[in-house]
């Protein structure tokens, strides 16, 4: 079982020729509203990959919150852990996507700031549970939950996105850390590494904190480093439409695969396929692939390579 502690946002997507620069005003013909938020996206990705998923988070007492819950109710994600804020609105994100599929995202956190880790009962953090967290909620609540989950034996998986500093004692508690290249570079700077290339950071974090450190590399695939070795996997090729939910698809499917007991190399391959497929369709949760989509493409990328 996967327990997700994370954000729920309404995404306002705008498709542009070029992303704005400071001082720019850029016009686009329209916008679309779609369910999003890293916690919600990763919960849906894991559920569509076949996992049993419980999502803990918060929305406002507003129309965005109603739409999000209605949409999530159709995904198979257990929403018993979703509560409503009487003070703050549902989180909202403005997602700008250019003609190359690159994005710029601004998040108004809203009700996500009120997420309380104490609402997750201890029995859901026992051995056999994979706890999945991101960084769109209070970091203090994240750290409290990670410490508690370590005590009760859950596998702890953190997506360090958006990037933030992380205490060494929290890194010591984590089993799987997932980042993109920029987030890995920032973590390397925070930890004082003299070399901050993403792959080197992943290897050093894995060795120093005895965990599995995964870095996504966009169209180059991903790398997963453990103290005993490194796995590298490629990505599917195709015309990129929107990269917004690619990272969330990767993380959710990786969590689902590991929770199922699949070995890391195959879990990494499935996650890379999911992230790649997500880039081929516009939007966040609507672009997340099913388990059948992933399995139909297993033959289309090579088996991950292992190195020292």
C-alpha cells in the first residue's frame, strides 16, 4: 500500500509560443483548468499503475476543491485522508507551456499549507507501507512524518520537488530520494559537495546516507544510485507536447513498482516509460499512463545498465 502526503492543486494551463521573461507580457488564445498538485498527481500515477493508494491532503471549501475531489474519486485513489480548510482556498497553479513542451509553473499553495501529518494514523506507517512525500506542503510537517514513519517501519520515499534544503538527519531516515537535475545540483550545493554534477551528487548522497538516490535526466532517462552500484535507464523517444507531469508520473510509478516488490532496475524502467508517455499529451493527471500503457512499451527501451 502507498500512503501519499502531499498537495492538491487546480492547474490553469496556458500554451504559449515562448515562455515569458522578466518584464514580458505574453498573450495566448485560451487556458484550460485541470486537476494537479504533486501529491495528487503522484497518487493518481501510482493508482493507474495498479497500486493501492491513500492520499492525505487538504482543499478549500470552494469550487476548485469540489472539482478536484470529484475528479480524484474516479481514479481509484482512497480519499478518506482529504480534509477541507475553512480559512484557505484550494491550491492553484499557473502552468505555462511553450511550443517545445517546456514549462514554467507558479504555485499558490493555499490549503496545502494546512496539511497535518498527525492525521495519518500510526498503523498506516507500518512495515509494508510505502510513504510518498513531496515539497509542496510544510517542510516541518514532512520532517515530522518522516521521523514517525521511520519509527514504525514504512519505506520512505521523498520527491525533493520543488527543491529545498533538507537536514542530514532526515536524509538518514529516507529509503528512496528522487530529484531532477536542477534539484540534485541544489542539494549538492546545500551539502557542500565540491562537485555538483547530478550523477556525482546522486552517487555521493547514496553512499553518505545509505539510500537509493534517483535523478531524472529528461530525454536522457534517469539514474539510480545505491551504495553498491548504479543503474542507468533511457527514455522513450517521441514528440514532446508537455513535460508538466512527467516527473510526477515517474515518481508515482516508481513508488507503485517498488511497493509491489519489483526489483529496482525494472521499477526504474517502468517509471521512465511512464514519464516519457506523459510528455506526449497535454495536461497533468489526464496525461498519466495506465499500467497497460506502460507494459505495452516495456520492449521499447533497453534494460537498465548497471555500473560500479
